[in-house]
C-alpha cells in the first residue's frame, strides 16, 4: 500500500491488538482492514483462535460501525473480537485551554470583537461595545457592554468577568437583560451560564461545581 | 511648529464650541498664539460665541475652493492680537471640503500659530473626519450623562484607530446632583472612558450669558467655569494644576452668596 497506514497490529500475551487511526475516514479504515486481513497479513492471521482487541483511539463510533468492524474481522475464522474500545474524547476543557485567545485593550462603544473559540479580554467592555465568541468569554476588567458567548449555538459557554455589569448578556440563543431580570450586589467576580435554558448568575467560586473541571492541582 | 488640537464629543450640545472658544481664549490669555478653526460647515457657531460674526469676510470653504488665501480668511479677535479664527461656511455642506484640504490648512496654520484649536461638529461622519484629519491631539468633551459618555466612548474608539491621543473634559458638572447621586460622578466617567482627565467644568449660568453676549466666559474671573477653563489651558501647557474641588468650592460659593444675601 502506498498511502499511510492507518492500522497497526500488535501482538500481546492475550492475543492481538488492532490500533486504528482516529483521524482518517471510517470507510478507509474498513478498506484497509479488509486488505490487511485478506492479503498482506494472511499468514499471521491463520492458525489457532486468537483474541482481538480493537482500539479506536479517540474516534467515536456507532453500534452499526462497530458491527461492520466485527463482521469484517470475524470473516477470518480464527479471530475472535473481544472488545472494541475508544478512548473518551479529550476533555473539552483541555481543548478549550489550547484555543484561548488573550487580548488586551478596551472594547469601546460601536466596536465589535468576534472570536472563534474562547476569549480572555484583559480590559473593559464598554456600553455599546460587543463581544462575540463561539466559546467562553472571560473579562479581566469591567464587562459593561453586550457579551454573547457560544453564539454559534454552544449552550455550555459561560461569561465571566471581574465586574459583571452588562447591558445585555447572551449565551447561545438565550438573551438576558440586567437589571430588569437580575441584579446582584457588587457584581464582582461573577459568571453567567445556562441552566435548563435560562440564564443564571453566580459567583466565580461556584464555577468549578458547574464545570466539573478536571482537577488541575492534583499533583 | 505649533500643535493642532481637535475638540470633539460625538454627541451634540455638550459644549464643544464653548470649550473650543474658551480654551482658545485662555491660551491666548496665557500669551500663546492661537488660531481656532470652525469645521462645523453649514452650522457654524464659533464666530457667534466669540462675538466675531460680523467680521467674517471669507470662510473655510472659500479657502478650500481657492477664492482666497488662508490668511485672508482669518478673523482677528477683538480682545487679543494673537488670537485668530478661521470661520466655517454657513451656506455649504460638510461634504464640500475634504479631509485632505482641512489637513493642508491646519498644517499651514501650525507653521504660524502655537496652537490650532479645531472645533469639530457633532457626529462621526464626514464632518468629524474633516476635523480630525489634521489634528495631533484631541480633547473629548462629555457631560455627566449616559448618552454623552456613550458617544464620547465611541469617538475615543475612532480616535484610537487614527492614533490621535485624547484627553477628557467633563463639562457642566452639577455638584449638588453628583452629591445626591443623581448624576454620574467624575470617577465613574473616567473609569469607563479610561483616558486622561484634562479638566472638569462646573455648570455655570454665566457660560450661557457670556456666550449670548459673544464674550468667552474665560474673560470673567468671577465665574467658576472661567477658572476651570483657565486651569485646562494651563494643564495643556504642562502645568500641574489640581482639579477644582466641586464640593468645597460650592460651599464657598454658598457662603459667598449668603454673605451677599442672594443665597
């Protein structure tokens, strides 16, 4: 095969492990698997019954696709599929952390800042200014304007600010207008999130309960 | 080479023209050579506030269209020899002059004057672009109202884009309303706008009276606003002048009025 190999077969004490690449097309995995089983690894795969563990990496597959894999391997008489496993997807928080954009400055009236991912603004968002973000919005400063987190439909997004005094907050499709709808005392160190489709405000210290963040300080 | 300073605000009616006239006059009072430029074409006011309306022969548009030389259009002030004004046209429109033309004029004026004070029209359209075209610095005027602060913020954003450093003048502050919490206070405004504060001007009836009389308020040292404008001019020259205490001074005024039997 000329192209890059997507399947690695490893022998262990218990049998064989099929390591399937998690970035390529599922169909090309099937093709390659079939090729390997029937052609290139024929001699390896004949003989006594061998247990097979299939590891999919971070790829998430449906039951249907699992069945496709199983039947393909089963065609080879001596192979017994023991398990098909995929790792849990990398915790979104870690991913988020990688794509956090840090910006310094003041977003003034009439200015709009748009970002794909999470945004940390070191400065103020003034009334009349707009922040649009597909992920979370963190403001190290005063949030006085309009902030829209998860604006492409991410309901998990939050908006956090040192001083949360917005003219309007939006998360995904939910719009909230303080102080008509809510107003807290000093507005310091707070964040907004969605809970059952409604906007809620809480102190920053409560964020870890909401997010069930991976423990960062375990070591 | 002098310095060109644009006085702008975004919102109308916050006192751009009054501030321009008073700062210009205050600088002249401190012995500087000053030219004020009115860029509010179609709605000129600076000449009225300065009481120079009847001396206008040519205006900014005449210069732009080549009907006269720049120094022919300059109107000399009646009080100071070193204070001039370039009036706007009343009949034309903002679009009848381009930012490049204004810039050229301001550049020429800077050669001759220590300070060129440009009075900007309200809004952020062509008139604003004309006014800021030749400016080295800006003075943003606001009043302690949400709408004015919002517009000032917008204008500061635009000035930042053109990299013109701006300083803030808060106009028409009423000490008693600030004290009772009905009016935004200075700290709040400065926190939102986050630029250097050049000065605060208390609300003073004398400003209206003197504007109607065509006499800039600065000339009347009994007015608190006049002192405020003089302080602003001194700060522009680099002096360290403390901000006028609103509270205490109003107490003095009250006592003074009481003493005169009118308070």
